[in-house]
C-alpha cells in the first residue's frame, strides 16, 4: 500500500465510524424498512462520494465535523439510488457489492421505502435537524440546493430515465451517452466536491470550480466503471450492462479510446483545481486513484 492508500483507508474508516454512530442513533429499529435501510448502508462500497467531499474539505482547510454531515448525506443519496436502480422495475439486479440486493432480502416494497427514507433523510441531515449548529443557515441552504440539483429532475433522476430509455434501443449518439452519464454519475460527484467546498466556507466561485472538478471526475469514473463491467471484482453481476444492451462507453468506442476519454476527463478535472489546491494534494492523488481502481 502506498502512503496515500493508507491515508485513504484511514479516511474511509473515519467515515465508517461516523456512519456507524449515525446508524446507532437513527436506524436501530427492527421494523422492515429500518432493517433494509441499515442493510443497504452497511453493505460496503468504496465510499467514493463521501471521500471526495471530505478530501475537498480538507484540501480547503475546512473542519471535519462540518463536512461529515454532508458526506453522510451524499452517501445516503447514492445508496438510495443503488437500491432503486436494482429494483425489478429498473435494472432488476440480484447482486450488489457482492451481496443480495435489498429487494431480494426485504422484498420490493420495503426496499423501495428504504430508498425513499434515505433520500428524504439526506435532506434532513444537511438541513441540520438541530444536530450541527456549526454550519450557518446560508451554507445549509446552499447544501440543500446542491443535493436537490444533483439528484432531482435535472440530475440523477433524469440520467436514470434516459438510461432506461436508451437500453436496448438503437439510434443513440455520443451526446446521448454523455448526457446520461453526466446526469447519472457526474452530478452527484460534482455535488460531493461542492459540498466539501461549502463546508469549508469557500466562495460560490470556488464552489463552482469544485462542482465542475467533481462532475468531470464523475465522467472519468463512469467510463472506468464501464471498462470494469466485465470484471468479477466489482461485486455486481458480471457483464450485466453489456448483456442488457445498456448504452455504455464500450458500446460506442474501443477500450483504448474509452480509457483515453477517461484520462482526458480526469485531466480537465484536475485543471479546475489549479491555483486553489497545491500540486500532489491528497485530493489530486484521489483523482488519480479513481482511474487506477480495479474494483
Ligand atoms: C434510481 C434515481 C435513480 C438513479 C440510479 C446510481 C444509479 C442511478 C444507477 C446505478 C448504476 C450505475 C452504473 C450508475 C452509475 C454510477 C455508478 C458507477 C454507481 C456505482 O457507484 P460506486 O462504484 O458504488 O461508487 P459503490 O458500491 O462502491 O458504492
């Protein structure tokens, strides 16, 4: 492990501890929806979005508690999206993160509700619900706006709708592919970095640079995800996207061209940090790590 990977795994542990405490506080019930919510949150995952939020905040000299609430909120929204994405009415998947999907364990209705709970609770978290008085109300409103824009009708929801529309359909062009992934993946990564910047108390201009950094990084991440679709290491059903006729980067270009497109997006992402974050910061190393990942 490089020293950066050791630091990254420490950050992941810090996030997992905060998540575990939050679960202790809010999701201990034995009713089915709470069990399904807990199951989805604790099923593992790389925690890319909260790490991006925390590393952005750190790169800007922000304090951890302010950013942690936002980090939890983005992971809640991400987890909701995975639970809903796996449902029979969407991608109908049996495996996620190497484990049975939430609806396979708790049934479709309870899984749907667990997703709804996570989405709603994410907004409750950043709005404060009395918990974190250290973020001022203006910053909280800005965070709520970021989350809504990234996940709502012009964000992830639209990306998912377009993705379903273009599945097993001919006639798609590169712009359709980019639009799906900008919305479905890019926006939430952009939001994660923007939340880290807001938590650090930066100006709207700087927040915009980080949003754009995260969005480009998200596209690069998605292209790599397409390249990894045929690997068993992801814990998803192998080759699922390809077999389902999904509009992926590999449906439109060679693996070599896809890798080059990911590298280009990552370069453009890093250019957004120039003059704000020092070279070789952990945030920059994280962007490189995302492209090298094998799971
Ligand atoms: C249901 C509104 C709605 C949206 C669903 C997230 C999503 C949109 C669909 C999941 C399928 C997919 C390939 C999405 C692209 C984003 C992506 C790469 C998700 C997987 O994220 P990881 O790799 O997951 O960070 P882990 O398991 O590590 O948390």
